[in-house]
C-alpha cells in the first residue's frame, strides 16, 4: 500500500500560514526577521507541538520540528525549505516545502512507522536574501564565512542592525554548524518557479542540479553636467555605458552561452534628474550556469562587455563581485527514490535543473541531497500571483513522503557520501 | 566717462552670500524654502536697506530691492536672477545675477544719476525647480497656471506641503502677476554654465535666445520574473527597452537634430534587485531646441523611438509630458545695449544661445528682455566646483550697469513691444 499525506490537514495549514503576512494582493510579505516572519516561524513550531513532535531552534535561528527515531544516536534525514519571502512574494515559494516536510513527519507518525533515522522538518533562515541569502543553510553546513558576513547582499549595516535587533550575533551564526556525520541526507520540495513542468504537462520535476550564480555590482562613471548647456559631443554620459552594457549582456549570453541566463536587475543613476547628464550609473547584474567552469567563462565574458561599453562611451567602469553560489549536483540515489515514489503514485516525472538557488544547494555539499519540483502556474514566482494547483501540491507531498520512507531505510548505515 | 561698479563692495557681498548655505565642498545648498534659502533672501533685502534702497516681497515670495524714480508713476526696469540653488549647487548660479543687479542699483545711486525708470533688483522664487522651476518669474508674468500647479516637477504633495509650511497658498502664487504695462524691460546676468565662452576666450556672452525644453516621464513595462528560472527567450525585460531607448535618443538627436540636445537623466527599475527580471523601467527624459517647431519635431521623433524600443523587446510603453518651456528670443535693442556697453569697456563679446532655462525666458514673453553671460570655468555648473574668475564677474556687472543706464533712458517712452 502506498502511504499518502492528509490533504485536508495540509490544506488547512497552508491557508492558515498564507494569512500570516498575507497581503491584499493575495501574496505574502515575510522578509527575514519581520514581525510576520517571526509569527510564521512560531506558528510552524506550534503546529509541530500540536502533533506531539519535538522542536528545536539553532543559533542561526533555523526552526525545526523533529520526529525522533527510537535510537537517540540515530542520524537525521532533514526535509524542508524556508518560511521567509521576498518583499512582494507569493504563498508557495519556500512555505510549501516546509509544510510538506511537516506533513511527511505527521503522516509517518500517524502510520505508526518506526524509521531508523530521525526526521527533521526545517525552516531555514533568510533563504531569500533580505540579509545574505541561504543564510541558515550555509550556517548549518559550515559554509558561512567571515568573508560572506563582511559583504552581505543587503549591506553590512542592515545585517548588523537586524542581528542586534533580534538578539543574535555573528558568532551565533558561525556557531550553527551541524556535524555532517549526524546527517543522513536532505530532501527539499519546492515550486518550480519556471514554466517547464507546466509546458510539458508533467506533475513532478526531479531536480538534476542547482544552478550556480554570480552577482556583481557594476559602476559606470562619467561627468555629471548641465543637460542644457553641455553639447552632445562634450558629454561623458554614464547612462550610455549602462545602456550599451544591458544590451551587451543580453547578446553575449544568448549568442555564446545557450542554457545560461544573465540579468541586469537594477540600474540607479546619479544624480538622477531631468536636467543633469548622468554622472554615474550603478548596476546590479547576475549570471547563472549549471557548470562551474562555464560560470567562470560567462563571468569573464560579461566583465569584458562592461569594459567595452565603458570604452565606447569614454567612461570609467568598476566591476565588483557581490556573491557567488557554486552549482550543486543532486544525489543519484535521492533522484531515484523520488522517481520511484512518483511511479508508485502513477505520476508523470521529468528531470530538470533548478535555475533558482535553494537551501539544497548548501546541503548538497555535505550530505546526499535532492529536490522535487511541482509546477508553477505560468512560471510566475516572486510575485503575489504565484500559484500551484492544490492537487500538484498534494502530489509533491506524497512523492516526498514515499521517498522519505525509502531513503530513511536505505541511508541508515553511515554517511553515503 | 564709463560708469563702473564697486568691485570690492560686490566681492565682500559675494563672499558673505556664499557662506549662507555654504557646504564643506565649497558650494551651496539653498533649495527653495530651505532655512539657508530664507536666510539668503533676508540677507539680500538687508543689504538693500543698508544702501538706503526700498524693498518689496510679492505674493509669490519674489524678493526685490528697488531704486525708485523721481516720478512715482514711472515704469520699472527689472534686473535680477535667483538665490535658490540645486541640492549640491555652486556659488555663482543665480546668486551672481542677483548681486550684480543689487550692485548696479547702488552704483547708479552712488553716481547720483536720476533715471526716468525705477530700477528693481529681483530674486525670483524657485528658479531651480525644487518645486516647479522658474516659479516666481512665471507667477510675475502671469504664465503660472492651474495646470502647472497640478503637475509640478517636484510632485504635487511636496508643493502643497511646502506652501503650507511657509504660509503661502496656490491663490497667492496665481495672484502675483504684475501688469506688463508697468514693466519697461528685464535684464539678467548669469554664468554661462557651458564651455563656449571659455573655449573662445571671450569675456562677455550676449544671449540671442533661451532654448526651449520639453521633459517627459517614460515608462517601459514588461514582466517581473525570477532571473534564474525564466529562460532568456521567455522574458519581457523592461531594462532592455530602456537601454535601447537611451541609445536611440542619443542617435536621433546627434544624427537628425544637430544643435539640439536630448538627455535621459534618470532610470529607475522595478522591482530592482539582482534576481528579478526588470518588470518596469521609469525614465526621465528631456530635449531642448532654440526653435519651437524644431522642438515639436524632436519631441515627436523621440516618442517614436520609445515606441520602437518597446516593440523591439515586446514591451508596453507610456510617454507622459512633464513640462514644456517654449524657446524665447531676446530683445534686439537689449542685445545692442549689452554689446555697446561691453565695447565701451574694451571687452570681447560673442553672441550665443542659452542652453539652460532662465527667469528671462518667462519675462521675454511680456517685456523686452535680454541676458548677458560670463564664462564658467570648464563649463561646470550645478556642482560645488562651479567657478567664474572674479574679473569676469566684475566685467559682467559693468556691462549690466552700462546697459541699464542706456536702456533706462531709451525704454522710458511706453512699452516698446
């Protein structure tokens, strides 16, 4: 008999969770350490306690609900994702993965199964990067470094202010490492956040690997001059360099790096008024690849484009790295367990890479890890209109449950890395 | 004998004025209705009173120092500019013109000349556009309209809040119109704010006309999508439209409209983060021409470029006018008076248009008006490093004085328009 989750219980929880930080547009606003974020995390632990499960919060503020094994020395199979959101986020991103993990623990417990591993449903801190991005999973795996803390995505001042406000220290974050030998594996369910599964009319995506990404701050510098009195041929207009670079990034990635993506996500002009020629343009750019060497080559090609754009318009340019997440491969046995579980449920599957970063990217470096995707309506994510059909959510939860039961047995004997 | 201003007195005043709102970088910060702006205006009236001159403040907060004629019914020859500055402005822009006007009144008085016209040195409100731009001169000429008040450059909320804060109403602004029949003319001395006089090694610029300008808010709209999971060929990236437009503006104006300028001075991206494809790009664009029909054609050509850029990248675009200042010709007799006055002083002159907007642009619509320019070091303006050699300032003041004496006599008989 194939074990199944309690769809009604999970749905009631999903609706309750979506209320926390819920916005009039139908999405959620639960940035890291916001009131709504704290409320969601407290709600999550309370739901675990209500089911008779244990809870834990580590020094990086990762929140967990635990179903212990009979053997207190047993290693742990982790399942989970994150409850934080981007500023104008949707209800599914991260939250669905945490809820499905909780539901798997409850379903195993309800079925009276005694597994040889502890199961832990985890809500990682700051996956979305209000402060750093995959902060909690990096901290848990020991990947968080003083270097990352020195140049966080949201700015050093914000990080320090927020840590102080919530009573955490950098030392706390750096102390959250779990011994990899205590972990048996990590499984994450997530919405795809892209259009591939929907277009292929496929229920379950088996993630082959998680794309690596590099981000850069790029500053073009010219001369701020009066826009009325400075002839066109006497200008060093920083916006022209920025514009040439935006189009150049597009050309390079589509022509020379098929399968990769690159994006200029922000442009800020100084001084930024009608009547002053732009003296400075600050750009945020990122690029992604499934292969580390290809990512290196793409980074280099885009830095060259920045220099070419600056030279073309007589500008200076400065290119600073803002972050790098290496690509991660998922574990072959985890992929097989997901595929088998979906097959037992009669669900269609396909293998695909993840174009988004995830907590599993950090976990994959220290323990056998894998991800299962469910379809995103129209590929929309990071938006209040983000949506996944409820049957797809339940299908995903059932695949996660089936794989958990199989993997908890097959991974019991020592680390398999 | 050629009359000359008191260089030492004017210099002492210049240094004292530059202290008001003076910044560590050597510039001034005197945005409209800031404390420093009020202080500068009070200082100006006080310097007039100290010289035994009359003062007046109208309902648009234009501040004036007046040397009356013997005949209380005599019309007025106005001289002046503005004491407000951009946020990080220089010491010369506007302030020099007000000081030279004051110095002309004192010099005429000191020389015991009895002119048949009243002379009025005026400091116009909000020339730089913290709130609206050439607000005081528009109000004085009756050009200020409810339409302009409804969509002010700095935003409607700011305008209303600032008016209330300083005890003014929109009705006050609209009531400040002076009967054109009471005006005999308007003379403005200003720094060039461009490199033309310096490059030509010429002391005095005689302004032929003031360039017209049109400003637009242009919004490109695409889809904000996850920058990792959205394939390059499934994007509607608003930054690509913005970039194509920025380069297109440059191409159109340099290729098809020589002598005109056009500038994209600001680009704001939404949501504006590393990992989201830009869904919206808001641009501030302006274009300028000395000829009203050419300005119409340029506006049209740039609007077409916006549409082409949007179509090229599959975006929507919206083009909204933010302002229009029509070009203004200066009065031939005023130009001749400036040229003659410079000749009598042995100073080199050249005719040139003004690429910047000025209060004289408004005054030229109702009374014979003209401008004299003095050289700007390196063409720099709207910057703390803005500089004009002191001898050039004094030369300009002497030209203004000489032209004032001649014009006060030649313009005495009725309006010459």
